C-alpha cells in the first residue's frame, strides 16, 4: 500500500468515525421551551423535569432552546429537524401553526406537541389534557377550605383553554357549596398575561379585597404573583401545571398538576426504544395526567375529610359517576 493509499484509507476512516459520532448526537431528542422560559415554575419547567428524568435514567442527552418571540418557534423547529434531533418536544399550543408547517418537511423526524392542540400528521404526537377534571378536584379543596364563602380564579386572559380550568374549578367548588361565589378576573387581554407578574399581583389583591380567601392561578409564570399576593394577605393560593406547593409553604393549598413531565419523558423514552407512535393522546384523572398535589408542604392544610372528598371525586370521575363539563365543548359553563 502506497503512502497516498494509506492516507486515503486513514482519511476515510476518520470521516466514518466522525459520521458515527455525529449520528449519535443527532439522534438526541430536543425541547423548545415556549415564552416564559425554562424555569417558569410551570409548564415549561415540567417539560424540563421530564427531560432531566430521561437523562438521569437512560444516560442519554437532549438539546434545548428557549423562545423569546413568536417567530422563533418555526425557526427552532426547522433548526433541530435539520440536525436530525428526534423527537422534538414543543410544550404549548402556540407551536401548532409552526409545527403544522415544519413537520411535513421532515417526515423522518418525530415531533410532540403538549397542551390544548392537536396536529394531525403522521409524524406528530399530540398530547392533550382534561384540565377541567384536575381543576374540579382543586375546586373541592378550595370550597372546603374557604371561610368566607368566596373564592377566586385568575386566568392569564380570556382563552378557551384557560376557561376550561376555571369552569372545572367552579364545578368542583359548587359540588361542595352550591352557594359559593367564585370571582374570575383576567390579568390581561393577550398572551402577555402569562408573564405579567405585577398585574397578576394587582388582580389577586383586588379579589382578596372583595373577600376571596382561596385563589386559583391559571397564568403560567405570572401566576407566581397570585400565589405571592395570597401569601402576603394570609390567604391561600392554588398552583397550576407543576407542583407549586413549595413556593409559599403554608399558603399554597394545593396545585393542579398536568403531567407534562411524564408526557415528555415517555416521548423521549419511546423514541430511544424504537416505540414512538404518532396520534392523539388524552390524559385525564383516570390516566393520572391531571390531579391535585399533596406533599409535605401542604400536609398541614389538608384535613382527612378534604383528602377523602378529593379521592371520592377522583374515583367517581374515573367510574363515570361524575362528568366534568369541558368549557371548550360549547363555550359555556354550567351554573
């Protein structure tokens, strides 16, 4: 073998090795966090926690990016897809339009959208949640804890998804006390309501001034302001999406958790195991996809009677004895 031939052989081997390494890296899953940032103590952070669980249990890795404006959704989807990352996880219904455009361009890449949106494409898994069911359970706790007979809910803005939370909460509360008054006030008129913490504090204080003593935040990152206002006033807040019981221990009654972490972990693990499937997955109380959070942070706030009431309602939802109305089905909430 001549020196030239040896050189070519060595070069080819080096290229092949580089390709193998690159291939392994390109197979990593990826997450694109929505506005509000990775550590929003809410929806994005739940996805991050699921990815971290995947990393810890499998030794695998994942790529991630945080959006700061709407235009980046499509840009980042295409960027990861071109690199070969799969699956690409998008936590938030805001990704639906960009995903519907980008996913068909990369039929061999798998995509996942988590939240109130379905993208019906052969390489997309859409995971939605029965938010109304989990909200029903925390509504029961709110009504049982309230001493004033008046509670509140603070959505980011008037959006059908957020109204599903609020409506489920109202139904749960009224199942305990049909005469309970539920105040509902929005932080904003648009998506900035998910990030405007000062306005969230202002809205929560207004509800407290009107007599509400338990407040349910449905506002992503801005919702921390609702919990803060409740704690400052010696009242109770209810967290959302992630378990936020530890944010203001002693003043967060519970949290309505959406297991975005589990959905993220499952998608990544399915891809690793060659078992990824597209299509629609709906997670409710029966699937342990939504529920009320109980831990050491709120143990002193929850009586055995309150826990028993939630357990019974959960069992009745699973059996079909209780059907929680979904606001999104007809844009209405039962009185």
